[in-house]
């Protein structure tokens, strides 16, 4: 079996390792106690959904690197409590990004009038897009690369991953060119990432012991790198869509305006459904209620 990884993603993983090395080299126990307030970013509605997603992905990157680029010999009880709070903040950003992705893959795509691709997107009743075996193998290879390059990780575990070094094949860029497929893959990555981030009550000091810590962090970094790689493809697709002025206007709408519009349409449909009592109107109302609910989570 061979692992296929893009040069773009390989470069991202190398930069992740280098950034983590820089932070761990100047690790300060005192500075680590500071917890960033991310509420304003999570609740921000004066920008477009696209811009908010970019903002939160950048925040996710900095939070992940900041939380896990540590020196365990300088970790005391206070630092560990700070670590739990930092992981909790990462988890909150991931959950918000999942909500944004769900909106983009359902309400947003439908309103843009983009053609539905059976291989790329799924309705709620269909099986969601998952990472395939090649992608999972690629993530394992990326974890191996990170272990070999990130000083915060224990490179004594490299032997467990050594076989992956011999099966890596590079390709220039992703074959995925469909926005629905990209969003679906991103959602799958966010689900995997959320699963790797336990709530504060489930985080114990055992997670900082080896080999658990290295296995854990390497996979978190690998998922983050792949997510950023997929988002680069999404950005290219949005750039193409924006060549259409009407679509560009929809993409650039502020979240607060989207929510207001959804509420207005839902209210109109509710009045029509109550007056006509028809199945079609009730179905339309349910659709508008779904659209409004997804917009509220942005």
C-alpha cells in the first residue's frame, strides 16, 4: 500500500513542526497560564461566513500550536489546569467550525443553486462523507513525519511508523474540485479532530505521559494540517465562484444580515402554512426553519 500526500500538505506539516519547535524552545510557564478569550470571535456576526471561517481556522491553528508546544518538565498543577482550558477552547472552535461547515454544505450551497453531485455531497438522510483508507494512511504518515521533526514529540516512537516512510508518494495537488466534496471532507476532519479533544473533565495527567502524548499530539497536528490543506482548495473554489457577481454578493453577505433574512422568510412561510394548511407549505416551512437554525449557529 502506498501513501499519497500532496506537496502542499507535506509543506504544511513541516511548517507545523517548525512552528511548534520555536514555541516549545521559548516555553514560559508563566505565559502559559494566560487563557485567550475567544468569545468575541465565536459570536462575531458583522462579517461574512467565508471570512469568519478563515478567522476561526487561523485561531484554531494558533490555539493548537500554543496548547501542545510545551515543556512537560515545567508543567505544574497550574499549568495543567491552563492546559485543560486551552484544549477546551480548541474544542469550542472546532464545534463552531462544524456548524459553519454544515450551513455551507446545506443552506448556502442550495441557495447558490449549485448542481448536486451525488459523489460529493449528501442530504441529511444519506451517509455523510468519510475519510477513505488512503487518507487515513496518509494521516498516519503525516504523524510519522511530525514525530520525526517536532521536538515536543518523542522520536523514540519512530520505529512504529518507519514502514510508512518507505511508501510515501507525492502528488502536486488534490483531485477534489467540487465544493460539496471539500466541505464534506472538512466536516469529517473536524469530527475526527473533535473526537481527539476531550472535555476538561476527561483530561487527566495521564495524557501527558509517553507514548500517549506523542500519539495524541501527532494525530491532532496531522488532522489540523490536512484540514488547512483542504481549506486551501475551498478558497480556490470560492475564488472561482466570485467571478460571478451575483454569487459574489451572496458570499460576501454579513452573517447578521443572513440571520435576519432567514427569520423574515421563515415568518412569511409560517403565515402561509397556517392560512393554507397544505403539506407543501408545511414542507417549505420546515426547510426555512432548517435554514434559520443553521444560520443561528454561525
